[in-house]
C-alpha cells in the first residue's frame, strides 16, 4: 500500500466538500499523514465563474464538472 505524508484535497462545491470533510473525519484512524481540505476551485486566472455539474440524482456521486464562463443566451 502506498502512503503519503501530506494530502491536499480541493473541492469547490459546498455539498461535496461537506461529504469530503466527513469522510476524512470518519477515516482519520487510517490516515498516516496530514490531510488539508480546501473548499475552493483552481483556475488559470482569478475571476468569478460558474461550475456546471450535471444533476442526475438527489445524492452525491462521482460525476464530471467543468469550469467555464457564464454561457450567453441565444438571441
């Protein structure tokens, strides 16, 4: 089994971050290193944007999100 001295987990979505934090707490007995949780997104430039997440169910699951600019409405 591979281990790390430090893990930095970055999760921008508040609902997912809450679950991530709880998961780290519940599994703290198995941790061999430090875990830093960051509730932010990472991008090339600092700017306001939206994160688009396909919603297919009412619970958190593995999914794909993309970081993009706010879409323009077709006129």
